[in-house]
C-alpha cells in the first residue's frame, strides 16, 4: 500500500521536459496548437495549471486574453 504512494510522489516530483525545456510554470506564456483548439491560429495565453496525469502525461491549461481556457497534453503547447 505505501509502496504505490511513494511511486506517485516520485513521479509528481520529477522534472518533466517540454520540447527540450523544463516544464512550464504557472504564469508563463505559452501558445496552444490549432489541432487542440479547433481554431485557425495558435492561441497565446498564460499557464494556469500544470498537472501530472498518470494516464495522459503532462497536462497543461492556459487562459487567453479573452478569458477562454484551453487544456490538453503538453504536445499541443509551446513556450513563448
């Protein structure tokens, strides 16, 4: 029982790289791909949440200047 908890703690404390850089921090600016948003252009916004999801991997949420929130796998995001 306690062995599994330790593995989860270790996983969440790892430094995950995003396109060769360290994972984003809350408040940093990122762009999200049209593949995720369904819009014609990349959308720029501020990171509001970074989650280590055991099923999806690193999940990022950003909020743009219009107040829209986009979230998904890190592969759809780039640091600005």
